[in-house]
C-alpha cells in the first residue's frame, strides 16, 4: 500500500474522533445497557440477546426519548399449500448470526464502517455492523437543496435455510426504518415434470425444479417512550364524505384499551404514539407515527388468532416481553386483557407481511427482497430538520 493511502486513512480516523463521530462510542466494553451510539442527534444502545438477537434500547432523538426497547419478535412463514408453517425463531436467534467481514460487507461508498463481535468489541469474529451512508437528495425547492444521510445497524441470521438481513436505519431527519432482507436458497423445492404447489424456477439436469409460494410474516416489538413513559396510541383514518365524493375527512382516534387493529390501505391507516403532555414550539403534542409497510395482509387459518391483525397495543408488563416460554403467535393473543392503555406505558407489536412467489431469477441465488416500515416524527420537532443550502 502507498504512503498516500495510509495518510488518507489516518486523516479519516482523526476527523471521526475530533468530531465526536466514533459510532460505537463505548470504549473497550459495552456498558450495562449495551453498546452506546451517538450520531447526528440520535442516541441509543444496541446489544445481542439470546432470543431476539440484535436489539436497540434507550433510543432518543435530539435529546428526547423515542423508544425504550425495540427488536424483532418472531418470523412466521406459512406455505400456500398449507404446510409447513414454521416459527423461524425457535428457541432464539441470538446464536444463529452469520459472520460479517469489515471492509467487505459494508455498503459500497459508506463511511465510518465498524464491525463488532457479540460483546461489542472490534475483534475476533464479527456479527454486527455499523456504518454511515448517504441517502441522496432530501429536499429541493426555493430554499435550495438538502442532502441526507443515515446510520445503518445490521446483522444477518441463518434461519433454517433462508438468510435474513436485519437492519435498523437511523436517518438524520429523525426517521427510523426497521426492515428485513430475505435471501438465501429457496426452500422446500421439488423436481419433476410438473408441480401443483409451486412455480418452476429452474432445471436440475433434465428435471424441472419447482419452489412453493409462501408468506413471510415479520413481527416487531416496539416499547415506545415518547418523551417519557405515559403515552397514548392513536389511529389515523381517511374517509370520503360519501361514495364518489371529491372531499373527505380524517381523524385520529385514541385506542383506550388493549386491542388488535388491522391494516386499512383504503383509509391510509397508520398509527402514532403520542405524549399529550409534551408539546413542541407550536403547542402540538409530540409523537412518532408508524407508517405501514409490506405488500399485503395475511390472515392465516381459523385457529390462528395472532394473524387477524397487523398491530397489537398492550400495556407494558415485564412478564409479557420478551417472550421466553412460547412462540409469539401463541402468546400474543393472551396479552389482550382489555387493560387501559391511554396515557400509559404502551408496547406495540407490529407485523409486516411479504408474499413470495418464487421466480426463475431466484434460482439458485435469490436476490434480497426487502420488507419493512417507517417510524416518522410527527410534531416531535419544532420545524424541519433539513438545512437547505
């Protein structure tokens, strides 16, 4: 390597240290809450736990709390032919992480790339990666242009054949975007002249290869703390004034007791977690809005109560999460006890769905299919976080 290369690297390290952008920021070992990260107004901890794998906690943006805890909670993958219907978590995914390699697995063009072992140290076998990347143009208008960036915390799990990439993306505008990338080899494939339960994806010698369609149902646990623990969940809906009307009305409806709520694309349904005691400079209550994702809904069988909604609102109970004793799909319906959740410490369980109809491009190396959602600040700040120039 050239002397010029080493000089550039040295200057980069110096700049990161002097600007307070050492992304891990935790010294030689994680603190009691995990590994501490501070970046562009974000402040949070991350850790790896036996059941949920990579988790984040004590998440704040611009010195106000957003989440006490967040993680993947379960991945349920039923096949269209009825079976199999596995819970991918099993007894846990913390020991099913895939090794990552510094300098190789970061997004091309990303900066400040760091890779950590399970104890949060940059040594040995690495399983968690953290890097900054640009998001391109965030604003264009009379005030000029603004360009965004985000911090990506991610890892990969081998869940019985499929490999799932789990990402938590922190944008500098206050949006947090959890998502999962589905990749790896196709599962439950068959060969022959025809198949009633799958689509042809390739050939193995003279035999046709078929792969069955299925749904990935990805469950997240989100323990919100919007500037404190006393929060309320409100549901947004838009309704035309009458059929065929050019006008309509919208409303935010508080959820007052533990409930399961379904998605409603026709009404642009979303949910927000709001602290009515915390106001921005305009006097509006601070909140974060959950913008749904996925490419459809899944309702499962008659006895699969957990699949009858996308969102569950529960009151925080330490014995209800993280789930240790049974799969989430069995435990979640039992959490709804009609306890009051208005102005309480609330936990949201959100499911995002992705239907996968295999194609020839998925054989034999399936490109990543991403599925996720967005947590967006709504009146959390006093104005636009962008700085046009």
